[in-house]
């Protein structure tokens, strides 16, 4: 019985710690987007964030993000996998690739950001608060 109680306590602690880390991650992501530190994300700040994110994804700086660049930038392929092994296309990439050509342009990335912004802005005040900023974010 003591063993079960101990395992239960460790599991609860581990889950609580994990959730705390996830919340801290979202907090830091919010702060990285909120450039003027007013605890609100404006559409302009969201657009600036999407531009920065696009540049991080565009590994060869050619003005477009091919799926393989996205995989590498997001570290989606496990280190133990073969170099060009198949990786399922995440919803985020599908959303950005609005024309389905497997290449994302800056315009597509920004348009996806606008859609996410609108979905997060629950009270339609043209700002996203910390309370509105939920996963997957902008």
C-alpha cells in the first residue's frame, strides 16, 4: 500500500511539474511576442512575430519555407531517424500552406497568423490578452 501511495505521489508531482513548465513556456512565448510589454498582443506585434518566425523557418534565406526546412527548424525528425525519413505534416504547416503547394511564403505565414489572432481574440477588442493566449498561440 505504501508503494502505491509513493508511486501516486511521484506521478502527481511529475504531472504538476510538467504542467507548470508548459505554463511557463506559454508565458515566455507571450512575452516574446508582446514587444511593448503592455500585457497585450496587438495585430502589429502578431505580424512582427510571424515575420520573425518565418525567418527562423527559412533556413536558406530564399524567401520561402519548404517543408524540409520547417521540419529542421522545428526539430520534428527524431535524432535517431534516417536523414530524410518521412515526417507527418503538422496542422500548423497545413494552415500556413494555404494553397497546398508544400511551400510557405511570408504572405501565407502572416495570413495564418491573422486567422490565429482572430481566433484567440475572444472579446474582439483587437488585442490578445494573456488569458486569451492559449495553445497553439500565434
